[in-house]
C-alpha cells in the first residue's frame, strides 16, 4: 500500500505543477495582451500569441484541478 501512496503523491505533485504552469501561462497571456508593446505592434499575430498562452494555460489548469479534487475526495473517503 505504501507504493500506491508514493505514486499518488508523485501524481499530485505533477498535477500541482501543471496547475502552476497553467496559471503562469494565463498570467503571461494577459500580460502580453495588455502591457507588452511588442505584441501590440505585431497586430493580429500578437493577439494570437497572447490568446494561445491563455488557451494553453486553461488547458493545463482546469482539467487538472478537477482530477486533483477527485483524487483528494477519494483519499478522504478511504480514511
């Protein structure tokens, strides 16, 4: 059973890392869109770059939050 817990802890660490990277990408996309002059000067390509940062950030952060919540609820019900 201890091997299973180590695997779960590693999985939770990976998921938390994905959430952190996702949130950083969302913040980067917002920064690029609102405050970066270079991206503003690029026009449509700049908008696409900032939108892709936000999109990939959301892809990384939202499903992992749901899965992490599912794992934690499952662990609480076992104890």
